[in-house]
C-alpha cells in the first residue's frame, strides 16, 4: 500500500491486527498489508480522525465484504480540522436527492431613496439543506434565508406580504428592526391573504426578521428568517468586499417533509445540521474569494432558533466589531482587537478584517460540536497558496 499524505498533519492507514502505514505531512510511504479474503475496513488511528471521516473499505472481487466503517453521508471534518465528528442523523441520506443550490453570500447594495416598496411572497417547497437531505421548507422570497434587505436610518419600508393560495399554512412577519404593534403588522395571514407592513428604520444594526406565527419555533426552524442591514444615516465606510452570513439550524424530519418540531423543541438542542445561509458546508466547495490584504466586512446574524454562535475567521483578527449597537473601532486607543463575536439567537454584528497573505481562511462557529454539523466555510485570499 502506498500512502500519499498531502495534508498538513500526520496520518496513517490501519487494518485491525496489522502494523500501520504511517506518513508525516508531505510524505509518501509504502508498506505491506495483508488483505483477508472477505476484505477489510481501514481507518486513520490518529485520535479524532476516524470519527471525523477518515475511514474506508477494501473489497475483494468475488468475496464477501467485511463490515464497513464508512463515514456518514453528510460528510466528515471540514475547515482544516476545526470541526469534529460528522453528525449522526436518524434520517437516511437520499443519494438521488437534488444537489443543493448555492446561496450567494455577497451583501446587496443599499436600496436607493428613502421610501422602499417591497414584496415578500411566502412559499412552501422542497429544498436540499445538505447533500442527500431534502426538507419541505417555508420561505420568504423562495429562499432560505430570505433576501437580505439593506436600508439606512430614517428610511421608510413598506412591505407587501403575500401568502399564496397554494400554501397550506398561515404565516406572518416580524421585523426586529421595526417599532410597530405586533397585533397589527405582525398578525398571521392565511393562504390567499395579503398584509401591508410599514415601518421606519430608526436604529442602525444587523437585524433579524422571521415568521411569528405559533409555534414560532417551528416556523423559524423550518426556514422562515432573514437579515436586515440598517446603515447609519451617513452610511458605512467603503471596503473591498462585503458578505452576509446567517447561521441557523436544521432539525430533520423525514425526507421531503417538514422539519421536526419535536427535535427542535428539546431542552438540550442537538441540530442535525448547523449552517451558514441555509445549506451545510456550501462554502467549502465555493469559497468566498478576496484579494490578499483586501478589507473585508461580514454582516453576521444568528437566526437560531436555539444555538449560540461564536463567529471566527481562522488566521485573522477582527479590528472592527459592531455588535448590537456596541462598537470596537479600527485604530482605537490601545489597538484592541477581537478573535470572535458571540451571538445569541436573534443577535447580529458587523466584523471587519484583512488577510495577511495568500491562503485559505476557514470561517466557523467556534463551538466546534456545532461547526462539525455544517457551520464551516472558506475564505480564499489570492490564489490560496501561501508558498508562492
């Protein structure tokens, strides 16, 4: 057996009862193994590596396969080792499920003018929330999360909320950025009904909006949430790149059906997946691309519904953090910085940083038992290679 280790740390290949084939980072090592007539499972014996997905199976043509140690179909460790064991779900992956649709992480431009007439149509449809897993989700604007709305302090926002006749359930809308009577604008509307929700952006921040129809837990857990960015009246300083990331959780129901309210309602929250912008691990294969040294601003919201977030970009320091109205500014006296921003469900923040060199910078929630469930992505600076 020839083991080619292109990774950054040591790995081995072990068949039970035999000597391992071991390779340091960057090494290629050849060793001898004995393959039983019925094949054999193998794994990496470095602590934590097998639970994170480093397992496999040798099969012998014409033989009977030995018990497999193949990892969960939902994937293994991600983010250069900053996750953990993949989640174990009580829902079997469907190999024929449609591929997930990538959610564009770019923050939208601020809406022009001071009065904004918008329409939000609520839909009920199937969505692939992780490779192999399809749920019947509820949406604002046909996406999970809903569209990012961006305005400035003093603007008036008038939303025409539509619940189409083909929907099955009543829904509503709660803008955390508004000051209105909940039993007026936030009331539930049945399929076939509409509602005008008008509010003024009085305070700057990164705000959540969501469905407030009981049980609110199920409507949020089933996809009905989104982000509002309210800039100060004078606007925000120019930066090179802006991204919008919403962390949330999926509590799987059966394939093609609604998420599980029972699982979401457990006192000790254990989501099947935790995600950025609706889909587990989607920014692993589609990293956020920036130039090395470019100034990056990320609007971060934790939609929950249950689990805290600790947003962190590995290899960077946040020199600006604006969280729930409290600001750490670049160039402050003492040159203080921040390593992570903690967000309880329904809290939002703005973070800014630069990348020091070409490379790949994982972004995670630093609660690693949650990160391993899909709340991991990559930011690629330059060509991603720090050696050139």
